């Protein structure tokens, strides 16, 4: 059986793209296939293997893939519909054996999608559909000009206006609940403080969320703290249908900016707010290391979590109500 050194990359939909060993930039794929890990005690394929179930790849339970280029050894001859075995390593450096699940697909000549591609990657989409994840990454990467300086993303004017409005509502609500507590004593109205905390969290996020990219990785500033994610631990970014920004990390952890967007309004108005641009550009930086900044950013540029500040503001409101 022939053996060949190659480079492979998994796209955001789980399909593996194979490149020549010297194509370090991943510019020209040789073919694509869907791979499944071979278990040590695997004697024969499971029933139904090779079949595609859309429910396995959609919604909150959809898997998250490491889309970086990495080395592998390919066993077998690649041809349309062929079967192959790959020897590679996982993120922890442990050896992994994978094999094709479904036929190999060779790219056709000229621009355009793969011929007769399965529905798994939603490659054959109707006219006017959004670009594929890999195509989107390439499209966004083409717009980025490497300068070496750190990159930053943060809220726009509309988000900050909404944050101020929520802050005002939280202050007024805190004063009302406190006055009710002083007048009527403890009761069900005390639960209003829990709702005010959620309002406070959203206000702090809208006012001053920030993501900074530098040579060391990403600095993620949410409502309560600043988190650092090195480039080697980053797995990608996504904007969910619930309006939440997710930065996915290798240890299966996820950093979130919950509820900062309105996807339905953005689709109808054709808007591209900063948090959508953030996910696109983070994915481009993740898969194209040559675009990443080469300078470090000072701590003062990482942003200030406003959650503690607003919590002190509400505490002063409660104190003034008691003193008044």
C-alpha cells in the first residue's frame, strides 16, 4: 500500500481537506473526504456507518473542529470514490488513526464547488446563499492587511447606547425594589434583585466588551474579567442564532458574549455589526497564522470589565435608599 506525507485541515463542517506536504499555506487542496477515528478494538464498521444524519451536525450539539493545518501520513492511492487511512496526532500529541467515511471527492477543474459533493458540507447551495465556511474564511482573509500591530474589536455606538439604557433601568429598578423592601419587608419582590443582576451583566457586556489579538493570542474582556487564550489553544469563533458570540478553546471550554446581537434584525436590515466581523476575522487569523499580529499589546488596551463597576453603582443606590 502506498504511503505519502501530506498536510490536512478540517473545515468548520467536519470535512477534511488534504494538501501536498510542501503546501504550508494550504492554498490548493488535492481532494476532500470525511474521516472517522479508528478505535483500537475496531474489527468491523458499525451498522449505518457512512450514512449522514444532519441532526448530528446542527444545533448546539454540533461538534467543534480544530481547523489548523497539520501533518499526516496517508496510506492508499487517492482517486474518486477511493478509501484511505491517515496516521496523525491529536492536539495533545497522541497518535490517531483515521479512515475515510464515505467516498473521496476530487476537485474539478476551474472555480466552483466540488462536483457531486454530498449534502454534509452543504456545498451545493441555491443561488444567493451564504458562502461556505472555508470560502468565507478565505474571503475575509483577503481583506486583512498584516501590519504586525495588535487588532481590537469592541461595541459600536448602538450597543453602547443600549448598555446605557440597561444601566439606567437597573439603577431605577434597584431603587424601586429597595424602596418596596423598606416599605413592605421581605417578600417575593426580593427576587427582583436576581433579574437586576442579569440586566447588570448585559449592560456591562454591551458597554465595554472587547477582544484584542496580539502575538500571544486573544485577550477576551467580558462583563466581569479578562481572559487570555493562546493561539495554540484557540479552536475558532462563531456567532449563534441566539445572538451569542462564542470563542471556542481547545479544552472544550467556551468564552461567550451572550445575547449581544439580534440575528433576525441583522438579516432583514443587511447589517454587519462588530461582533459578526469579530467572528469572521478571528477565524481567518486562526487558520492563517501569517495574518496574526507580531507585536504584544499593553494591558491597558485589553479593556476594563464593567461588571464590578456597575455592581458598586447599584450597591451605592441601595445604600442611598436606606439612608434616605
